[in-house]
C-alpha cells in the first residue's frame, strides 16, 4: 500500500470517527443528593445542588431520606423510597452504612455532597453519552425510550423545583431551608430491554418537574431527560 493510499485511508477513518462522535446522542449527567432538613451538615450540600440545577448538562435531584425524621424534625420532603434508594447505592459501592449529605453522580461515583470540588470533578469525569434516547411528547403526556444496547429499569421521578421551609426543631432549628429539585415521588415504570417503548405520563404540575431516567443494574445511567414547568 503506497503512502497516498495510507493517507487517504487514515483521513477517511478520521472523518468517520468524527461523524460518529458528532452523531452520538448526549444526555444530562444525573446528580443525586441524599440530604435531610434535619442534618446540620446538609445545607452546604443543598447549596451545591442549587448551583447545579440550572445547568442544561446536569439533571440535579434532591432525595430527602427519612432516617433523620425521628431526631427532632420531620423533613416534609422525606420518603422511605429515598432511603431505600440510598441503601441500594451503599450496597453497590460496598459500604456498610449510609450518610448525609451524599452525592451520587451518574450512579457510578459518590462524594460528600458539601465537597464542591469533588462533586464538580465527578461530573467532569462522567461520560454523558446516551445508550438510549428519552423524549417527551410535545403535549407532555407521554414519553418514548428509543432503541439501544443494554437494559435497565425506567424511573419516573417527580420533583418540586423550589421549596422554602422554616425549620422549627432539630439540628437546623431556626434556619430557613431552601430545597431545589426536591424529589416528591418516584416509581419504576417498566424495564427497557434495548427496544423502543412508550408510555403515558400525567402532566407536570406548576412549579414542578419530571425526570425519566433509564438505569442499568450496575447503577449506570443509560438515558435521561427532564421536563419542567415555568416557576411562578
């Protein structure tokens, strides 16, 4: 093979790689904060999540655990499901206990939620190439998951974009808690097996948001998208 043919072949391969890279669909990096209004170490982590929430390349979600509720203040956003999800991550990471504030990035990396540098580094290191697409219908009443490789559960997550609470008791008594993208409910809508699927969803309430996340058994995020209403 002469050098001109080698050069032409190399150029063609480079162009093909560039086209493939350009056509690869990207998704937001999913950042989950496990927090509680009853935890005195959590407000700085809540501030980190609030900083991330406006970013288009990030899906920031606040999961409020319920194991702080018996220590003086019941967090109005806390749910047993949030605690269960954090326990699943603990098992995945080989941890014997859970803690707040904890941030999990793309289901693969974890950091102390108040450690802004560690959180930003974990986001920067994430590969946000989507294994499948997640698209909402124009009327916001259905969502479609595209073709792809792999399989995972489809999570439907509903959250309130901003909530202000005057904390009356507990470690944060007297403080005003401002929670951004606080998760109010989430459920598994089905299993994605690499083939297209579509299902209906209820409309998003005012000042709320809805996220659909496809997550593999190893915790890896395969696809994600969010839909939210304008804040009043």
